[in-house]
């Protein structure tokens, strides 16, 4: 009986080592493919989750894969951070072990991306607008010329997702004088507005919502029945 118990403990240990070893190999393989698919300069952090891993590896389908990346290109801007959850990712066991994965079909992807305020400021161009959070709204600061005088003004603005772009729209202006604030709201319509194209998101993602955060704008995105694969060679 004692020998049987010892044998079972040894077998369990070997299976655990095999499980973790195979998980490490598969994670490196998937991370490499995700890096190519998203055009990342550095390999992302990938967690295939699931335990025991062997059960998912054998069937070639991973219920949940978490991917975290930094400095992700997205059209005209660069995302400071992108955290994505891949549900139902399909990676055949043989391809994972051999490192020959070329495409990863995924049933669903949900993601949160951070667009730093510096990216919005760059998109404002010669207007040199600055952005700070304000209770779920954005305070957009810039200068305006009124009766030949240059004044500093603040627009309290809302955020929207419109046709795949991030839209900043002023709702009211502040220059330190109630009467002037009222007049400027009509006169400066559109001057502090900004439309930022957040395009070519990785993993086939499409923006669904946007939120104001302390260090930038958080973009929520999702995709269904997408395939992660490296773009064709030019």
C-alpha cells in the first residue's frame, strides 16, 4: 500500500511538471503569434489560465487567455496599455509544442485600452490643447482670442465613440467670468472639439465605449469570431 501511495505521489508530481512545462511552451508560442498579429515591438504577457492545463492543451481549445501589452500601435495613436481577454482560443497541441502556430481563431475578445492624455494633446496639433479628468468629463484647456486679447479658456467636454473614432465635444466654456462663459459657449463652438481616429485595433477589436480615467482615456472594445495572425508580408 505504501509503495502504491509513493508511486501515485511521484506520478502526480511528474504530471504536474509536464502540465506546467507544456503550459510554458504554449504560452511562449501564443505570445509570439499575438505579438506578430498586433504589430508589437515587444512580446506581450500571456496567461493561458486553466488548470490542469493538459486538458485544454489536448483538445486544442483554451477557454480563457489573458493578454497584456504596452505601447500598442492603433492608427494615428499609440495605446499606452492594452489588456485583452480571449475566450475560446484554438491552438492545436502539435502546433503549440512545435512552435508552428500561424493563426489563432478566437470566439470572442474583450479589451480595455488606455489612451494617454499626451496622445490627445498630440492630436490637437497647433491648438496645443491639454486634457485633465473632471468627474467623468474632460477639462480641455487652451487659448482663445477675444476682442484682440488672448485668453486662457477651459472647455468642459464629454467623450463619445462615433464611427470608430474617439470624439471630444465641448459642452461649456470657462474663462473666469459668468457672462463671458455664457457668451463663449456659443462663440467658441467646435474650437476645442477633437476627433481622434482609433483605428486598426489589434485582434479585430471595435470600440464600444469610452471612459475618463486619471491618467488617460479608457477605451472598451470587443470582437467576435476573429483570427489572430501575422499580417501578410509587404
